[in-house]
């Protein structure tokens, strides 16, 4: 054991937890920590321009790499600025470790300058949080927080440390073991339940697997493929589950939900057995709960017992990780063929292809995504914001591997795209990472362009610029009688903004320029921003209207297809 | 004691569940639990918390309105809190459930005896007495307490304080946890998050 300051203990602890990068922003109470950073050259600090960016970067880093992402903010506004990013990670179960400073212990609770009760504020959006009152508590706290963050169902944690605790010294006593009486995630899955699930699968005539984000987090893509192939079960994914099953696989039928593929929605709605794996049957995926596929039986495999039975009654609950449960399930199920069922879905897909891009002289956003897919040969990592562009990016790029699409699903956080992509690029320095941005969301966090420059990241930034908050405009058109209120946006010249940061830029105004611009961006070694002036009034189809059931999925109306 | 003797109709409690949670005795635990119930829309009828037989562990007894949420969801959500170690739904168990109430009742020389008779029927204790006021302390299940309250109402209730329900399973079965922590870890857990006693240097830089 060695005597260390609190600040040293924090960095020593994080280093022992394998942390190599911290996305942070300094301020008064974290100065002791920043003062200590140079003593830990193994930890790279990336200076963000707003703490929200730090949290999203840690999130993007985690989603791209599967590792824990770390963000750091000072007390008060520094901490509260992290909140949107922490909640984004919370809703999507991403292991983000948030570290905040707080005012000195004598001032805690006295409304000291820049004091915020950040542990109180983040209770309901973290798996757990800690307020550390003594330096000797730091090693155990860091160890426990990191353990909670990345085990079980992953999720954000927050550790709040008063300034004088960073400065005080104590013995560094690193616990080898974590011992938490109230936290023991179940990984294995109940043998009896697995056998019952196998029986149901054997009996099913129209089974379908719905794979979610949990498959990606437990690294169970191969195990999922094995099950699907042995029992010949078609697989659809949730939006966050995209990449959990290779989309080129013959048993892949896209993803379901509000803007999922028509045939995926119909398959889910006509199955006699749904096997939900690492997903939570949320409203955007399932449509109106009470009218989802009456009579269907559900097998629900999830590591979080609280997800089972939350929205739908479950015939067979299996609490465990996909990685452990799927192979055992595969062992128990019989080899089977579901030829008729697959033919049924194939026919729906033939009649309602959903992903067909119509011939048009306009620069359709779908065409831009598809061209990007073709130019990158489906290999790029795609990070999106939230809205129409997000849905098109999910639909018209075809994903082959887990962690290839990174997007804010549960919270739907506009502004995630740029910092999320920065985090992903930091995690994967040699990968081709594209940030697909909305023109609205980009402006929420575009100050992080400075980080792209500082860190010399080869990030490709594509703005889908239609001059509207497109998804809101679509809803106003469809559900508010075309009463367009506060959705048209005067956009700045995004190319000039890129220029101001010293980032190369291109503007694309016609369809013919799309592929050459993408090629130019790919050939360019450094970062580049492309402002795609896409068709302004294109809508996302298919769509399950707000409040409707999956069976009520509607496709693009004829007048829109004629545009 | 059968409160129906007093003509009192107990409140309908068909769907109330008694849930016992063994939790770490740490700052913020009560807030975490209360915040969880609020956020998930579970209605709390009563919540009591105090030390358990194990140092470092508290025992919470929560009466949940089962109409607001399936009690199974309540249990599972509680389990997600790291500081919650064990949750038991006592609804299907044979339990002893008790509550304590103090009732400050208006009275005078004329009707005091009457009131003491009532208290006697309910086996309530007189814990304070003044010229125009009396405090009755009563222990029992909610129905009994409701019954006494009803009987006191005509005299005028000045103040009422109820503890909420605590409960325990009859017989040898327990709902508690006996899992000590390693000493090194326990030492840190005992102070984690607690204020430091004594003077700390003022610092606002």
C-alpha cells in the first residue's frame, strides 16, 4: 500500500480498471485531479467543449468498443451538463462512468458556489451513484462503480467527489474482490426454463426471434446465428439490435418498430412464438401493446429480471445473458424447417419491399445512405443523431456486425451524432467512422468539431440538411393537419462552420454529386464534413402511426411516391 | 380485539401488499426507494424503516397499493437498487402486522372517563394527560387503529400520528439476510457517503 492523494487514488483506480481515455472538462473543484493527470500518462484526457459532449463521447466510445467509457465534469453546471448524456446511456444500457467533482465537504449542503446535488439528480438515471466523503473510500468506490457499470445489464454510474477529498491523503488499499450483497447479476439462465423454451420452440410453427441490444452487449452474435440456423427461425432485430444478426443472412428480415420494415412488423405480428433476446419490448418496437399479435406466446431472455413481464405477459422467462443462454437453448432445440413460414414472410417482403428506393431526380436521403453503403462496401461504422436521418441510416445501410450502428434509441437524444461519433472514432482510430447528422441535432453539439481538430480524428461527417426538423415536420404533416409550427430552420452555412474549425468541407446539391463526394471524403486522410442538401419534404416510411398497432403499419402513400 | 364490535367498517384493503426490504444502512437509501416508487408510479400506502438485527442493515416495510402496479414488478424494481439486498412479498404469508398510533384527543372533566373507557376497550395506553387533552397510544393492525380513531372523532381529534405497518412472518421462517461482509470491505461500507464528523478546514476555492 502506498499513501496517495484522493486525486491520485482516482486515477490509479481508473487505470487499474483499464481506463485509457477520459473525456472531460476542467473547473474549480476538479483542479486537483487535473493537476495530477500528468502523473498518469497512460490516461489520455480529451478536452471537450461542453460536458454533454463528454458524456456522449464516453457513450460512443463504449458502444463502439464494448469497453467502459469515462467522462468527467466539474461541480454544479459541469455535472448537470452531463445529465442528458448519462440518461442517454441509461436508457440504452451503456457502461458510462461519470466522474464529477463537488464543493468541499464544509460547503456541501450549504449551497456553495457551483454546488449541485448531482447524486440526488442522477439517482433515477444511473445504476448506482456514490458521494465519496473520505479519501480512503476512493479505491473501493472506483472498483465497485466500475464493476456495477459494466457487469449484468450495463449502465451508467456516477462518482461524486468533493474537492478537499481529492486533496487529502490516505493509504491506497485496492480491493481485489468486489463484495456487494445487493448486486449479483444472473448470467446462467434457469435450466428448467431453457428446456421449456426449447419445447415451445419445437412446437412452434411460426417462430420468430427478436434480437436486441443485449445480444450485442453480451457478444452473442455467433450464438444467435447458431440457434436461428438450427431451428430455422427468422430473425428480426430492434433498432438498437441492428448488427446483432448479419443483415445479409438468409434468415434476416430487418428490424421492427415504428419505422421498421413492413415485413418485419408483419412477421412479428403473425408469429405464433416470439423469442425476445436481450430486448425490452418497448413501445417504439412493439406498437400499441394491447393489440400486438393476440395469442402469441413469448419467450423472453434478458439479463434484467425487471424487464420480464414489464410490458407483456411472458410464457417462459429466462433471466441470463444471451451469451450463456443461447448455446444451451440451441443444444435443446430440435433441428427444424419452417419453409412455409419463411415463404409467407418472403412473400410479404416481395409485395411490400419497404427498402426499395424509387427512381427520382431529387436527392433523396435514402439514396444518399444507400450510396454510402455501396461506396463503403458496408464496412463503415455509422453513428447517427435522432430523427428522420437516423431512421434512413438504420434502413438503407445494411449492417453486418455488432457495434456497427451507434445511435441513441431509448432516450432519442438529438445532438448525440457528433460527440457519439467522436467517441467511436477515439475507440476505433483506424476504422472508417461516419457521423450521419441531422441539421437540427448537429447544431445542438457542433462545438465538438473542435475536438475532431484537436485530436486529429479522421471522422467523416455527413449532414442531412433539409432545413427542417424533419421528423417533427413529418408528424405535423401527418397528425397535425399540416400545421407546420416551429420546424423550418434557418441553417448556418455548415461548410463555413467547418472551415472556421479548419475542417475540409463539401456541399452536395445534386444526386450526381453524391457518390463522388463520398469518394472524395473517403480518400481524404483527415476529417471532412459534407453538407448534403437533401430533398426537403421526404418522409420516413413505413410507419406505425403514433398509438397504432404493428398490424396497422402504413407504407408510403402514392402521392408521396409520385414526388 | 374485533373493531367491528364498534360498528366501524374497515377501509377496503383488498389489494394492499406488504413488502419487506432488507437494505444497506447508508445515506440516500430511503430516497432511492421512495424515488423508485414515485418514478414507476407505484403508490405507497405506508413505509417504515429502522434497524434490523444485523448491524449495517435496515429493514423497510412497505405497503404497496397493488392496483397501481403488479407487486412482482415492485419487487423486481426494488432488487435493481444496489443497496437493496433482499425483498419479500408477505402478502401470501401468515404474518403478524402491527402499527402504532398516537392520538391527541380533546376532552374535559365531564367526558374524560368515557374516553378512558373507550381506550381501555382498545387496550390503548394514556401516555399524556392535560386539562383539555389526552394522548392515547395504541398498537395493533390498521383496522383496530381505524376503529379507535373513529371512536375518538366525536370528541375532536387534535392531532394524529401513525407509524405505518411493520410485519413479520409467524413461525421460524424469516425474511432477513445473514451474510456478513469481509471486514476490510465492511469498514469502508460503513462510512461510505456519510458526513465526516468534526471540523474540516473551510475551503471555497
